[in-house]
C-alpha cells in the first residue's frame, strides 16, 4: 500500500505522484502490464482521473488534461517523459515511497489491473471511441481541454 500521513488532512496527490505510482506498479508486473510508455501512461492517467472524479467525487489531480491526436494527454506529464519517445519509462521509486491516500491508491490499483494489460495502441483506440476525447478533439483546431464535467458526464456509463 502507498505511504500516507496518518491523522493529517487528506492531501490531493500530484499528477506526478500518480504517474510514479503507475510506473512503480508496472516495474513489479509482468507481460504487457510491465510496459509503460508515455502513450500508455497518458491513457492510464485519463482513466484514473475519470473514475476518481465519479467514484470518489473529486479529481485525482489538478493538472490540465487535453484531447490530442492520439487521445487524452496530461501535457505536464507528457513533457516530463517525452525523452523516452515511445519506449518504456523506468520507475523512479518504489510504490511504498509515494504518498497517496489509500482510496486513491486502491482506485489506481483497480484501473491498473483492468487497463494496463492492454497495449498503448489499444488504449489509444478505446479513448477515441469515448465522448471526452470525441467532444474535445478537432483535427482542424488541434487540442483542447478535457474538462472535469466531460469526465463526470461520461464515466458513469463505464460503470454500468
């Protein structure tokens, strides 16, 4: 389980905390789950944010998410890891060293278990069939922000 501060107010994780948590989970996994590229990491962050917003009634992180050509992207994370190209991103730290509240950690674990078994390209294609990306990406205009209300309107349909 992730580290957390007992008896202190719940602190929202940063998007980099969540990215590091996902990378650490991948590093201790096998097969397709162990291979996290920037593209795949972006899609996992999208699913974490969407399910977190609906199931825990709060965003998992505050960073802006945008609809890019290849699906939802958190630009700050993309730019942090873009030097890896489409290759594997190694974990920077173990899961135990990352401070994330237990509810968020459990949700990330579930998203990882369900989605990380798929290839980056499969996840990219999934997001291209989902309203948050469809409604915000315009090939003529380029990227635009995927807003919290986009996720809150769509993600309940994935829980049915």
